[in-house]
C-alpha cells in the first residue's frame, strides 16, 4: 500500500469512491488527472487573468474543485502529487542552468546566516503560538518548522514574472531559499531520531515523502549521528556533482548535440534533470528539487546551456501548473469554518512574522531597502517542503490532522496572496523613501561600504564612468574600461562584490543606485558617462532623473532585456538603450556582412588571377 502525505491526505477524507460501473478504467487514471487538472486550470486561470487577479489563484481553485474535499469528480491526488514533483524538478533544473556556483557563493554571507536565523525565528514564533493553543512541544516545533520555509517554486514564478531572476536581489532571494531547502533536508532526516527522543513511536520503515527521500535512521542512532550521516551524504553528493558532474554532463550533452537530432537533445536534457534528481534522492537522501538544481548548475558549464533552458521551458510551465493544482487538491475548505482564528494566526506568522524578521535581518546586514523588501516578499508564503514536513510529522505521531490542515490552509492562501505582496512592496518602498529621515535610517547611511574611501585619487573622479551593476555584463564592461585605462566607479548592491572590487583597487560603493546618495557617492555630478548594466531596470528612470539633475550633460547608456521596457525607456528618452537581442542580432549581422564581403573580395581576386 503506497504511503506518503499525498496518499495519506487522500485517505483521510470520508467521501466515497464512485460506483464501479461509472468508474473509468484504472489504466487511464493518469490521463484523466492530467486532462482535468490542465483543463480546469486553463479555465480558472483565464477567468482570474480577465479579472486582473493572478492566474496562480485560478490554478489553486481548480485543484480545490477536483480535490477530495469537494463533491463531484475527484482526481487522483497521489498521481497529481507525483506530476507536481516532476514540475518542481524541471523548474529547479532551469534555475540551476541560470544560477552558477559563483552566483550562489556571491550571496553566501547574507543567504546563509539570514536563512538560518529566519528559520529559527519563524519556528519559535509558530511554536509559541501553537503552545498557547495547548499543543505539545513536539507538535509545536514541527508546526513552526512547517511555517518557516518558503516555496522555491512560488518564488521563481514571481521573480520570472517580474524579470528579476537575474538581478542581485533575485540571486539573494534564490540563494536564501536554497539554504532553507538544505536545512529542511537535514530536518527531515533528523526528525525520526528526534521524534523517538520525544517519546513518539518510531516509524516502521523509511519514509518516502515525495520531494525528499528520507533515509532510514537506525533505532540506536543518536541525533548527532543522524546529523553527521546526513551532512556526509549531502557533502558527498555536492562534491561528486562539482568535481565529476561539471565535466561529465556537459561533455555528454555536447556528444548528443553532435548527432544533430533535436529529439535526442531534448531527451538528454530531460533525462539528466530527472535522472540526477532521482539519483540524488535515492542514493544520498537529497531532495528531488535540490538534486535537479545542482544538475542544472553543472550543465551550465556547457556552451549549450541556453538551448537546454529553452528546450525545457514548455515542460516546466505545464508541470508547474500541475504543482499548484495539486496544492489545491490537498486543501480542505472546512478548516476555514472550523478554526478561523487559528488560520488567521497561521497566515499572520507566514506573511507578517517571517517578512518582518527577514526585513530586519537584511537591513541589519546593511543591504539596501529594496533588497530587504524583495527578500521579505519572497518569504511571505510556504509550499512544498511544508507539505512534506507536515506529512512526516503526522506519520510520526508528532502532529494531528488539524495541524496539517492549518499548514495547507496557510500555504494555499499565502501562495494566492504572494503576487499581491510583491506588488505592494514597491508602493511601500516609495512611501518609505518619501520620508527621508526614515529612509536614511533604514538604508544604513553610516555603512562604510556606502562611501568611497578617502584614499581614492580625486583625479579618477572627474569625467569618469559610473557603472551601475557588476554582474555578467557589468563585469565585462568594467574589464574593458580598465584595459583601456578609462577610470570608472562601480555602484553595486552586492556587498561581497564591492569588497572584492576595493581589494583590487577599483572604486566601488554599495547600495541601490536608484537612491541619490549612492550616485552622489559615485561622484555622478562630475562623471562623463552613466552606464546602467544591471538586469533589474525597475529603478532606471529614478537613476536617470538623479543623474541629470546633478549633471545635465552626462551621457547615459542603459542595458535592458525586455522589448517592452526598451520601448518605454526610448519613449522617455532616458538615453541610449541596448536591448540584448538587438545587440546580438546587430553583431551577428555585421559579422555576416564582413564574411560576405571577404568572400566576394576573394572571388574577385581569384577571377583577376585567372584573367592574367
């Protein structure tokens, strides 16, 4: 008999199965589930989009409608859950293709301590509130842990829709949630040993919890032994992926691409993503999501990584819809009537408590206001790991069904509200910045990295280039300027990058260049050129306004990757706009023209030789 949270949740509801004579054959259960899930998701998503609501809400409502808690047709919850897991794998694989190890290491100083402290705070908050309800300590701790970890799937969807996945804030948010996922892997392996220490009945066998394969813990193993074993397996997996996988899988992808078969190439990409994810769970106890994430990271070393990302995009979109539908299928609406105050308290912890904690942590580490707001909005929801942890807690006897219902209710409602939270933080940021005294306190103007050192030669701060953003594009621009001996000052939000630049003797200031103080510190009033090379162009207009106010004659160059954004910037006449696709096409067109002219010249020379 299959076990796990998806199956257990289906068995919990008392609704009878349909009569045998009206049931569809078992063999088409998968087709029925996919057809019902995608069809209703399309209908409800379209309605929500027309009503100016997030399509995500429609996907969740479609899941509630075909779930076991509502009358009528009931889809197979376990099949939907497994399909959703494939979506999580493909989505995390795509993120890994765009998120290099250097990106992850570049945000480690904020993501690692921030995620750990935020998990501890949210766990304590959830445990404290549930203890007031009379819950035992073990159940309260598991409940708090369920509320402490956000959904990477939801975050990635929000960042992709905002075009912020490649930005500094996007990398910080993704790195933060990767650390949370790693912590949850440890918790899921430690929980059986911890449950036994708290007096709960030990599980009879290894618990397969969908997204995470939890390795069995010996009955006589201590908590520290379980932790050491888990750390050893995770470390071994990461070492193999970085040392062996970074050479083997790009080579394999290239060999398949040489066959010229598009089908084989797509099959190789999907097989690598799903195979590595499954192997990581089966052999090392690492989650499917993290396994797929590292698979994407190692394949990023291939020159074909961009093509691989494009090939998997349609599948990622389709299966991510199934993920949200499966979440809705697990939701029992009766909990909203039976325990409305407890649902409200759960939502308050998820949306308000975690967000305030993350906001304070990011500001305490002297990052800009918009970074703090982005991370806060990213964490204002819970998702897949919360379901898994709640299911394991119920299976171990640490939580009851009511606690799991609260987790599911908090997840569904917070996921539905998360796009609205992202939309709200920009007006909030403008409101805070409109009150300069409050903004200065929040932005930590006393930060030493927010001011250029006195040792910078003043001759380098006249007619210099102010370079906003030192990512993949900005770094190449900076290297080109340095090679030509052109002085420049970098304005960058990532504090680690600013520290590294200063160690190399390159003038740099930390902060959001949309804030006047940052551009003032970069001496934009005396600059000759302002180059905006950041991937996130939300604050470009404010940067241009500040720069032209302080320096009316400054020349402005702006990079953008969106045709819509490029059109708006050209309409506002902010400066010279460089669109990624346009510049690539122009460069390739010039190369083609040069090649044609060389070929024509060679043919002309050959004809003259023949005439002679």
